[in-house]
């Protein structure tokens, strides 16, 4: 939870410093620190003080501010900055698409002091004609308002899961618990969630609840009892904790994991068999004889079903597949042999090649693909043909010294607005893997965007389409694209679709992953790592892959090195030969 709170504070500080006209490099430093904190895989409060300086973008001054927040719950410099800016402007800064300077102008020229006032002015047409406020600006602000409303209801998995796991650790360490697990949509690993549900058994429920409601991140206690308590955290997230009997833990876990649609179908099956299911167990209706409930598997077994993994429980055919013994053998994290989308400090990554290799070796990987941005993404210090040739030479040199891991030569090339790539074919031909991604022009029409991606798929050297819909959960909607057409073309040419494991992307989503699988499209779960700790995000991508019914055989990066390279080459050969 500290990571996200500190990230938000640093972003806000960047906005406030921007408003004051501070040095642009100082503003950027806070933005980079915010990005690092927001994507940090490990809870920052668990790090030793000397480890803070190893976080990219965190120097001595910012490390001190992080420690200050952990120890006191606030940062004095941030509080001082807020006092210099009108309160109404601070509220307006919460709207994505509304920059700091526009927020200040609205306050000064239109006396806008709240989000509600701003929305009313737009709806009444009173912002029309203001300098630099175009119709498109108003539309973007309204979209930002809508995203903010949705954000108060549902949050990205990557924001909630670390917070919930930290709470589970705290209860384990301080409460007399026997079993404790997350439930609800968190356990099903939905890409966005409304709240957090925790289930436990305990010898001392009173002690468990004391620990839970007494956590420092608790803003408000909604209810407190021996079997259930609910709290609101400082960032507004609701967390519910239930203590259940040991003999009912499995039944309660199944019941509170959901989904609602999945559970309804199970209960209908039970009724037809003369049974009933609830959070206490599974029983015969006639004699009310208890048939199971201590373990979750018992609920399914009594109904004649194999265990259905939580990620599949959305009533999308999983029960029918279970009845027919057609459930997939879902991919596991340990099936992954490497990461095919990694950035180094040759573009906007934070580490050199050898540091990335060491991080990958710690994961037990056989290979990584270094796929730095290319020249079309100038903001990321993208590589042109000359610099990419130099990097290829450096990779070849490093590979001569490596024994247990191979660095694949790659690039993440930009798909331009017309569908062309931003590097020449002669340099692309020297790469082992080419990821083609859209990084601009998100407002093209569906037909334009679809044609743009189809053109990239047909390019002879493109191996993978990166983060295919461009979404950022809670911040940016997917761009308009006919994904069915894209996936059919990818299946035809053997081009893989990426499941980007960055927890605020998770792109593709589970719906399109399942569609890709059904169409025979190869896929790859990649972290898009810019920092070594981002390798830990692979687990998010695997969860999304499991929600899309994927097995190990559906993914490129479950292959060993030789068959992977063979498959990548076959994709290129197929397109070159026009087959």
C-alpha cells in the first residue's frame, strides 16, 4: 500500500512544482520517482534504508522522503506545497487529461473550485471560447471525469493485490491464524477489483480482529465483530475479513471466491441432485447431512466435478468443460523459460545487459530478449539503426561469455500511423525477435487502427504484437481496433500476441486471450521490464493467461531456447515465402 501512496504523492508533487514554474528537470525527477514507486514489485516498507537508493530514480533526497512517509504517514515538503496552492486546484488535478496549468487557469478565470463545478460548466457550454480550451479538450476532460468515477468503484489488480497481500502478511505475523487466504475477485485475479476479501481460521478470533482493525493504514472501521470486520484504508479501499470454522473453510472459500454466476450454476446443479451448498458446507436437503466443506475440493467432488481453478470461475463454460473432462491444464509460473520483452539502459530501461542477465538468472530463465524502443519513440531515447547495430554487437559479445542464458537480439519497433515500422528491413533482419507496438496516434478510427496493426502483422520480420490494445487500466481505454480481424491475421501468419504482464496493462485481457487460443494464435507473456524488479510481474501475466484458459503449450516463452528460435524463424520464413 505504501508504494502506491508514495507514487501518488510524488506525482502530485510534480504537478504542484510544475504549477509553481519550478525547474523542468526537478519536475521530471519526481515523475520518474513516481513511476518507479508505482511499479516497484516489493513493498517499500520491507526494504532496508540502503536498498532505497538502488530503486531507479530514487536518490538520497527522495529516499529520505520515502522513509519520512513510512515513519510518519506524510511528507512535510508535500504538505507545504499543498498549502501554497488553492484547494480547488488540488481537486481538479485528480482528473486525468486536465493538466496543472489548465487547472489553475480554470480556477483563476472561471472560479472553478471543484470537480462538480467543472462538469457543470462543460455541460452548460460555459467553457466554450476560453483560450486553449477546444471542444476536444472538453471531451478529454469529460472522459477523465468518467474514468475517475469508475476508479472510485474499481481499482487495478496491480494496485489492490500488493496491499491485500501486505495485510495478509501482517495478520499472519501478529494474529493467531491457522489458515488465511484471499478470496473474491482478487483470488480470481480479475484485472480490476472493487474491494478485498480475506478469509481465515483462528484459535483466537478476537486477537485477529484487533490486529486487523488496528493496522496503521486503516482510515475507518466500518464494523467489528468476532467473525467479520470491515475497514476502509487510507486510500479508500474497503477490506473485509472473515473468521470461519475449520470444518467450513473450504466451503466458505469457494462461496466467497465466486463469481456469483459460477456459484449460481453450482447451486442449481446441487438442487437437481438433492443437495444444497452454502458457506458452511455441502449438505443433503432431505437429511441435512453434511457431505463436505473443510476443503474447497470437496464441494466440487460431491457434485461429480474436478477442482475448477479460481481464475476460470466466471461461468464461461468452465462447468460444462469440467463435466466433460475438458478443463485446460493451466499454465504455471514455473513453466516460463524466459522473458521476451525487456528494456535496457540503451533506451529507457534502468540497467545494463549484464545486470539484466543476473536478474533473469535469478528467475532460472534460459533466455531474455532485449527489446529496446526504437527511434520513433524519442522520449524513450529510442535506438536508430546505428545504435541498434552497436547494441547487437554488445549482445553478441555478452553471449560469448554466458553459459546458461542467451540474450536474444530484439527491438520494440514503433508501428507508425500508416502501418509502416520505424526501422529499415536490413537492420530488422539481423534480430532474433521483433515486437511491433503502437505508441502514438491512439485516436485513429477503428478501421485505421486495425489496418495499421494488420500491416505490422504482415511485415516479414515482426514476431510479436506488443500490448495489442494499448490500454492502461483505470487510466487509458483501449484504442478502437477489430481484435477478431487482428487475431485471425495473426493466426494465419503465426505472429504472436503479447500478454503484457505489467499490472496496470494486462494487455491482452482475458476475453481476447481466450479468443486468440481458440483461433490458434501463439501468445507470449512478457513483463515489458524497465527495471529488474519488474521481472516479478510475470506472475500477473500468468494469472491473466490462466483466466484466458491458456496451457503451457499455448505460449512461446514456455519453449526451450532451440525450439523457440526455430518457431520465430518459421514465422519470418512463412511471410517471406508468401504462405
